[in-house]
């Protein structure tokens, strides 16, 4: 192999990042072919517009305070789960809470789909109590477990405070949720079917996911969850920022093309 002469071009890491940044932007923003053949920065706007139409989400509903419900048709159920999510991620001086961020609508959409129906999971017997490392083990679909959990939240609230969960003050709501978290609440079914701590774990996870998921999934309204973390979201490329020598704050961007 011939040695490289002094005039041979050296391909730096920065050159590599800039080149692959163009390619990556093509893959995300347009088609694979368009990313590698005939890439034109001036034409990228039209490619983005076409991509927005193919995301599969209704961009007209993104960021709406009430985008409509799919799973929760009962107002009382939705209010109960919304209040529970708000106690897990409450509004404070750092920013909005779960309700303002649309996390309950995120959960509503998930429970109506594959997540709520355990579509891609084995759901046949034998049903035995599993180990903590084995994950979700209930014979109930998640949608059914959430409905049961909401019912038991209200039952527990009436037993302890003679009122439904959504009518309690914050401290009393926290006490009820703590009983579920620590496995002290009564789910009204055998432990092999559903445990209170399992319901609380799913509720907490869904709340956090709804706060920080892409707004395409109806949570993280206005990308305020990302803004609290200074997370840039789904940028198509960083080619115009690689050569800057200072830290840059980047407005977050959603999968459907919205900017914060």
C-alpha cells in the first residue's frame, strides 16, 4: 500500500460528523435515497413538509388542551386518573404538572392501543406470581388493570376519607397513593391477578412517559417537559452547529415538525 503524501486530504472527525450529519438528516427528514443522492439543503423544507404529512398523527390536534379521549369515556374515571398523575408529577416553580402537560391524554391513547391490550405479549397461563425482575406478570391486560386501579383508588379513598379520590386534598391523595405504592391497599382480587404496587408502578411510569414523550403521542404539551430538561427533542441534523465554538441552546423539535 502506497504511503500518503503530504498533499493527500486528511479526513478529520469533524469532517466525518458533518458528512454523516447530512446523511442522517436525509434519513430522518426524507427518504433514504434522497438522503444520499442529490441532497440539496435549499430543498429540505419541501421534504420536511411531505414527511409531516406521513407521520401517522393528527398534527392539528398536537398541543391542544383537550384533543379528545379514546379509551376513557367516563368523565369520573378520567378525572380520577388525571388527579393521580398530577400528584406523581405536580406543578411547581420548575414548570407545569402532569395535567397541564397532557399526560392523561397520553395514557388514554396508550390504553386504547397495543400497550393497553398487551398485544405483543404472551398472555396465556399458567399464571403464577413472578419475580420482580420478570416485569409485568398479571393475567389482566393493562387496560383492565388501570380500570380496576381507578375503582380501587376510589374505594380506598372512601374507606379512609369518606369521599372519592378526585375530591380529596393533595395530602390525602398522597396518602392513598402511598398505600398503593407500598402494597397496603386492597385491589379486591387475588395477589396473583393484580397487586396494588403493580398498578402504582404502571401509573408512575405512564405519568413520566406522558410528561417527556414526543408531543406526537399527545403528552408533553408545548414540549414544556423537554424545555424543563433543556432537551432538544428530535433534531433532524446538527450540521449548521458543529463548527460553533460555544454552547448553543436549541429550541426543541417534535417528530411532527413542531418547534418550541
